[in-house]
């Protein structure tokens, strides 16, 4: 096998290596994006669960308040009862909104990370090919110069 063939083979191997590297990076990025998307979905489920837990806790608190006030002979519709129920509801609502918002924000962040990872996956193959471009061009250049050197030598011998 001549030097020209070796140079072309080297350029071919460089191309194959770039394609393989790009495919591997793309696959890895796609897997990572799927994991991030799944984590975002789990975060949205946690947000719903957190909301439900706060609502159940409020209902328990209000039931307990009603039982205590009733055992003391206080009417349910007394102004003090309304004020206590309103205060408990407002405190629970604020805490619930903060906790649910935090879970939703985490999910949105994970979705953004997943989108960025998918974008990187789409560009991985092209990036790998561009990284191997100098090797490819060098190999092709060597093959071309070797070929012209052989033609010159043949012409000199024939001439």
C-alpha cells in the first residue's frame, strides 16, 4: 500500500472516528436529556402532592379547632371562630403556595436543562466532524501531494 493510499486511509479513519464520536456524544446527551425530563415530570408530581398534603393538613387543623371550640361550648359561627379559621387558612395558603412554586420552579429548571442537552445532542455529530476536519484535510493534502510527486517522478523517468 503506497503513501497516497495510507494518507487516504488515515483521512477515512479520521472521518469514521469523528462520526463515531458524534454518534456516541449524541446518544449520551439524548439519554441525559431523557433523565432530566423524567426528573422534571417527577417534580411536577411532587408539586401536586405537596399541594394536596397542605390542603389535608389545613382540613385537619380546622377539624381540630372545631372540636376544641365545640368542647368549650363556642358556636361555630362566632366571630372568633371565623377569625381563627381565616388565620389558619391564610398561613396554610402562603406556605402551600411557596412549597408548590418551589417544586414547579425546580421542574422548569430541569426541563430547561433537558432542552439544552437535546440541543447539544443535535449538534454533537457536526461538532465531532468539525473537530476532525484538520486531520481529514491534512490526510487528503498528503495524498494529493504524494500523487503529484509520483506523477512528476513518472514524467521524469519517461522523459
